[in-house]
C-alpha cells in the first residue's frame, strides 16, 4: 500500500466506516466509525509520502517503532497512543493492515463490540 486511495479503500472495507474531510485543508482524510464518529485513521501527505496515523495498544506502540524506521510517534496526535505509518514501501503490507485493524478495534464503541459478541 503506497497511495491515499489504497489506504482509504482498505479502511472502508473494515465495515461501518466512512471517509471525512472536516478541515479546510483537503490533505487530511479522516476514516471514522459510522456509529460513534470516532477517527481510527488519519491519512495525509507529508514529505512526498502518504502517512497514516493509527491508534495502538501501549505494548505495540514501541514495538512497531523499533522494528520499522517508517513507524514513528504520531504526527499531530498524542504520541502515547498513536503512531504514524509512512507509506514508503518499507513496512510490509500485512503489518500496515494489522495496525489499521488494531486502530479500528480500539476506537469502536463498546456497544458495537458487545453486539458483535452477541451481548446487549
């Protein structure tokens, strides 16, 4: 995955999501949950690459930062909870997908998680 369109397409197939452009700067694409409007991916161009900010579990923040030089503390977000993935071709696509999935799950509403598990 190297393009904004590819990142958006993947985020949309997570289910019950939509893309949003809430800022005057059209460089920023936010991927949100339909039910709670929470953002799980911030997609933007910086330094001639597409970047994706994703929320991470604390143990995975440093793990991904240590194994990939293109995963860094999040640009413009809380660095204790978010990473930026720089889509420069050095991070395997499977790991990009996994980080996006993790962010998607961490930002879901509790009611949505319980519904998926069959609880109400």
